[in-house]
């Protein structure tokens, strides 16, 4: 499996991976994605600004991704929000760690000094990964999401860089 910075030619396959993980209804904030417009897709903004966005590739197919999006408020632009997803078929094989290494190494180049995230408390493997990479608990959002009769809490985590 290769880890590479997102490329414009990968946007459609990245989107397909996002849709597949969203459909699981367990890991991402959205369970279905808005209509796809390749010209306005997130990777275009990430590439244009050289913000961290990497893909895990299995024989050229996107099987996972990570992004760190800087806060749009100028006084908070030193903070970035991390997003991560892996197809079920590729979890537990080290791709998450390799994606984290790439994105966290890239983040300071964008002026980021802090990375933040929210993860469902039920996602123990992701929490374990974030702890492994030096993230600490910053708080909790209780009753964060309700879906199909289930309530999810979100653990807020942060890591200071450098």
C-alpha cells in the first residue's frame, strides 16, 4: 500500500471511498454525501493551498484518506481539523498510522501548530490511533449525534505540533 499526496486525477475515486465509509453510518459525521461536483470538491482546495491531504492507495485505488483543514478564522488559522477514513477492507493493516505520519509531518509547513478532531467514543480503534500519535483528550460533546435510535458522544482530542 502506498501513501501519496492527493492528486486531481484521484478526486473521483477519493469520493467513492468517502461514500463507502459514510454508508457504514458508524465513523463519519455524514451518512450520505451531498451531490458530487468534481470542480468544487474538497481536494481541489487542499491542493491549491498545499494543505495536508493524503491517500492510501492499493494498486492505485484510494482505500483511505486523511486531511487537516486549517481554521478559516484568521486568528485561529494555526489550528487545523483532522479527518480520516479507511475502507473496512483495509483497516488494521497500518494504513492509518502511515496516513497520520504523512499528514502530521506536512501540517507545520502550512503554519499549523495544533491539530484537533472529534471522534465518536464508540470508535475505540481510532481513539487508540490518535493516542498513539500524541493526541490527548480535550473534552466531550455528549449527545453529539442521533442516528437510527442510537445516541453517539464525541471525544474531542488535540495535539500540539513542534
